[in-house]
């Protein structure tokens, strides 16, 4: 299929996925806003609340390889339909939790559901439709879904004041069933009966366990994910530690999504000339600069605003780069298999980053968090430069 034909076919699924992914990520991010209220209600410390996010990502990562063959044989649509039901169940369990055991059980269910609904299955579905031309569709999806903080953090704050955090979880569970489930069921195309051949030969790399290229991809993605996923959970608390008031921190954190959307929109434009690896190098460099700015901010509101702009640009571009770097090396069945295998270390890194960063901030201060993240970002740049030399010839020309 030619590029224009594949892009035409992907329009409606892209709209459906954009709405559903925005809701999906928005609902599971509620604890970033109401963590203190939850801690007081459950009579635990705030680190225990953030540990729920750890359980979520660990479970997502553990389930991803198990879903790999199901995604390639049954198709992403069916997997996402089932996962949506589990998402509603997980939110319901959280709303009724009164102890750490039931609290973590809720996140366990949400993690299993997230593995079947969030990001990876959506990208696989777009690749099923558009093949190697899915890069722009994936970038567009990331652009819209990146608004989850901008939309859902203020919404969560409002709902929690009106009906409490438990009522908010219940409301979000209803949204999953009433909105997301019909979208996935009726808005996405059914897979053809012939499954993807995950063992088919390909002119590009094969996502084999011993493939050095695959390990470099995982390392680069994981290093940057440690920062961006960790910051998504602790950003409001980090901004408070840097001297902003609670209302300012919430406003700045919510505005971050708008900046990230702009960055992802720019990515769609430059994506015609830059592949995922090149975009990863540039955005990682901007991330380093943003962390250095915040490290030197000394409580300055202007400096914090500059940090948020630079971090938003880099974070938005990195989100797209994470999804499109594998497209440089893999396609179709190999792409689905690679994404599923990448999801395990990616989600586990994402799981440990919030508690590690919140622990660093609690015990050593915000500067320790920024220094640790700066080291990770610089390391990611080195790995990405190694990846540039491993690109297929056609991609190397485009990304030059």
C-alpha cells in the first residue's frame, strides 16, 4: 500500500485512539494530584501512595511479553477491548480500598489493563494499518494523548474537591465503560483473519534476544523514560520543593502538557526529515539543558518557567521518539514483537523511577533528583549516537 493510501485509512482509528488514550492515561494519573489526600485517608505516607504507580508499571511490564503473541495473532483491537473492562475494574477496586493491600491490588489490576490498552497496543494497531508509514500517525497520537495532564489534572482536582478521590475513581471507571469501551469496539477496524507472521523474514533487524541493536534501543529508551515517567509522577511535588505554591505548581504542571503538545506537533513536521533516532538525540540534548536550568534556578519563577518550556519541548519530542525509534529498525510482526519486549524493561524502569526520585527528593533534596536525571540524559545521548551508526542505509540517509 502506498503512503497516501495508508494515511487515509488511519484517520478514523487515529481519532478514536487519540480520545481513548487521552482518557486512559488521564484516569491512571489521578494520584499525582490527590496523593496527599489519599495518604491521609488510607493512613499511609506519601511514598506508599507513589508506590502504587510502581506496582502499575511493574505489572504493565510483566504482562507485556505475555500479550505479545496475542497482539500479533488476535490483533490489538480485541486486546484493547478486554483491557478496557479491566481498567474499569481496577479503578473500582481503588475506590473501595481501605488498606494498603486493596490499594495495591487496584494498581495491580490497572497495570494488567494498561498493558492491554495503553500506548503499546495503540502503536501496534496503527502499524497494522499503516505499516512503516505509521510514524506520523503515532506522532499525532502522542500529540493528543500528551494532553492528559492538562485535561485531567485540573479535572481530578475539581472532582476530588466535589466528590472526593474515591468518587473520582468511580467516575473514571464509568467513563472507561461508557466512553472508551464503545470507542474501541465500534470505532476501530477489525483485523484481517490472517495474523501477522512474527517469524517472517525482513530486510530490517530482527528483535531477537541477542540482537545488540535491540539492547541499545532498550537502553536509550529506558534512560530517558526514567526521567520523563518519574517527573510525570513527582513534578508537582518537585515544583513545590523548588519554591512554588501548591496552586502555582498545579498550574505550571498542567501547562506543561500544552508545551509538550507543541513539541509533538513540531515533531510531525520535522519527522519528514528526521527519524526517531535523530529526534532522540536532539530532544535528549534539550532535556539536559532544561535540567541544568532548574538546577540553577534557586527558586526563580522565571527560571522555573524556562525549565518547563524546555522540559516540555524535550519530553514531548522524546515521547514520540520512544515510539518511532523501533520503526527505524523493525516493521509489522517484528515491530509488534519488539514493542512488546521493550515494554518490559521500559515499564519496570518507569515503575522504579517515581519512588526513587521521591526518595531522593525527600532525603537529599531536589538537587539530587536533578543531578541523577542529568546523568541519565547524558548517558542516553551516548547510546543514541551508537544507534545512529546501526540504522539501515535508507533510514541513515533520511536521518542525516
